């Protein structure tokens, strides 16, 4: 188990995978698997049991997890983009 470079509450950008380019806030870091739940990214549907509030049961949509290697802090991502743009402009 490795120390993660992100923590709960950080603003992150997805840098790889099917959600590449999307931004969100970290809701939870799952240290045992090296993954994180990010607000509004990798949405999955979960079926819930019947309850008094929902007599028929229901389908709830919530965030799935994304591997932490596919995430980058938004501040670092912005810095990286500006330095790349400057390098292209010089050439």
C-alpha cells in the first residue's frame, strides 16, 4: 500500500481513461486499493432494497472509483499546461 498524492477535498483532473479531462473534488480516498471517488466522475447505478421511503425500491446513481494514477491535482495540471504552452510559443 503506497502513500497517495491526493487527499479528500482536493480538486483533481482525470488525466487518463474514459473520463480524461473531467474535473472534480475528491470525496473519498480508498487506500487499500489505491483508488478515489471523485464528484461527478465514473457514475454507476446501484439498486436499493425496498424501504418505507421507497416501497418499490429504487435505482441510485453515485460515484464509482478511479485509480489514483489517473488523477492529477488541478493546480499541477494548470501549471503543466502553461509551461507546455510557453515552450511551444518559444519554438
